[in-house]
């Protein structure tokens, strides 16, 4: 069976770096991308764009130029991977929207999507995730509303707000649920990431230039409207996210971009049996070794799937994965050893910074207290939070899987990508324990990683067999 040496799933920073590294060592590489153009969410762009509004655009153009030595397949979302091991080592068959691909090694660099935390009114038209607002702006040049509130927690709120303001939108305020003064307690790790400090300074300057107010320890606790969003209620919160009585204020807006971090996309890897763990931000992530290898022979992972840490860390991990994959095939990297040592130091430094970031910007644990029983947790199946609470209290649902079976939360079109984290947290909270790997695994493990048609399932492998 013919095929590729390396199959890379994902064309964001991690995937492109891994593909380039493996190709540098002489491997035959194919990159499978769900999008129409390489770059992932970080470098999402319109055709012909000159890179305005994008960070590190020169890094992307350099990686994109190296795709000439790599087969790149756009609009090729991978929905299933078969793995098997024989006398010649591991082999993988990847089923995609653009056909079937075979390879000797697999690099999972599928990135992450927005983590959603429900609150009253979150399902109104005009309420979007922060990543969704940025994707519309980068991909289509669209500002999704006229008067926008940006809320949630984490540094990602800043590029979203400044991007919208720079494109002509009116950003009436950024409401950060936590207090960035917490970075003072993480000063050693923060100072070790000078580039991140400079980036934060640039966003701060843009906020001032566009006169965007920044409010700390403030949280959107409800959204209001009928057919569309007309305003939000904002309140001061304590360190656990509990509302300070009497602090509620109303803010008029027709758009709300909410961001509470990201959820790694692990479906392909967990279907193969890759081991997982809980990261510092409460996300389920893949366990990898020093060379980015997972627990499954022949499968490597890089980027957000190993822990949400941003594009710089994803690039470093991608380079390490590309070198390691090539070495496992008997094709050592042409780069000197000192390059690998530099990458290992950078990974340690960036992971320490990421741990500090997670410590400063946790999801407020009291968010369920803001939600009545009628607040939806699963929009696809219209499951209210009260149904999940009753499943635990009255029907003895001991984990998220039990709640899913009893309520249908996570059984709709998105298959739990939107509601999985919230449902897992709710279930654990009602059971008086913190959410664990088992809770989150119930929504990260799916036989099929993407929605597929019956025709795609029936087609199987095209006549002619392997690539």
C-alpha cells in the first residue's frame, strides 16, 4: 500500500511547523486542512490579504512558502482515523471530506474551539463567542454588530476588542471576570516571556487609541432582548465569580462577544486511544512526551491539543514534533542539535507562562449560580440546566455520560462541542466534586470527529485504493 511518510491533520501554526520540519528531513508529507486556506484560526485570512491585523504574518508566509515541498489539501476535514500496527510498524488511514489518505506517522494538530459558559440569554441572536467574532472579522472582514460588549476572561479578549474597534465597530467595553493584578504573583514566569509582555503592551495601546474601556472583576450575568440582543446586565464579582450585591448595571448593545478560553479538539486522537489528562485551565488535553509523542505508537501531537498555550508555543511544539516524526522514520533533522535544545528551553519557558495565565484567568467557578433551571445548556437539543441538575439529584446520574444519556445534552448537531464542558462541570458540581477526566472524556470521545453524510460513510475508500 503506497502512501505518505507523515500525515499532518491541521494547518495552523503547529501543523505547518510540524509539516515543514518533517519535510526538511526528507519525509513525504501531506497536510489535511478543514479550511479553504492554510493558517488555522490564528492566521485565518481572506484570499489575497496582505496580512494587516495578523500577528507574526511573516512567520506564516515563510511556512506557507515551504508548502511547495508538501502536499496541502484544503477543505479536507478529517472525520475518522484507522490505526493498525504490523511488522513494518504503525500505519494510519485518515478519512476526510476530500478522500482517504494513508501514512506511516500521524501528527494531530487540530487546535481548539471556544469554550462556552452559559448564562441567562446566551442563546439570543447577537451573542457570539469571542473566537466567532474574530473569525468573521478575519475571514470575511465583517464586524458582527454595531455596539459590541466583549466579556469573559483571558488575554484573548484584547485582540478581539481591538480588532473590532479597528474595523469600525463601537466596542462599549471589555469586561474581564478576573483581576489581571494576579500576574504580580506570577512575575517570574511572566518576565520569562518578554514577547508576551510586548504583545500585551501593543494591545493596551490600541485599546487606548480606540478609547475602549477595560473593566476588571466585572462579568456579564445576563443578556436581554426578544428577536435580537438589546443589552446586557454587568455586575462586579468576587474571586469565585459570585455577584457583588447591588453592583448590577445595564449596558445597551446589539452584539456580545464572550470568551472563557478554549477547548482542545481531541476527537481524532481519543478515538485512537491516546491518553489524556486535565490541564491547568480545566481542559482535557493529550499526554505527550518530550518529543511530542502520544501514548499511541506513531501518533504525535502539537499545539492546543496538548494544552492551550497560544501560537508561539504551538510553533515550538510543531517543530519538535516534525523533527521527532522524521527521526522515528530514520530521517534525522538536518538542523544542528543546539536548535533542538533551544526549542526545548522555549517550550519549558512558554509552558510556565501558560500555567501562570491559567492561574490568573480561571473560569469563575460560581457561574452555575447565575443560571436558573430554565437557562439552556444544550442549544441543539434545547436541554435546560434544570434537566441536568435533576438527572444528578433525582435520577442518580453519576457522571457527564449519565447526564447525557438521561437528558440528551450533547446529542445534537454539535455533539457536545458547545455544551460538553458546561454539562460536565454542572454534573460534577451537582455531585459535589470537581470535574475530572472521566467527565470531560464523555464529550471528547466520538467515533466520528466531524459531521458526515450517509453518502460519505457509504463511499468508503475510492476505487484505486491508496494515495
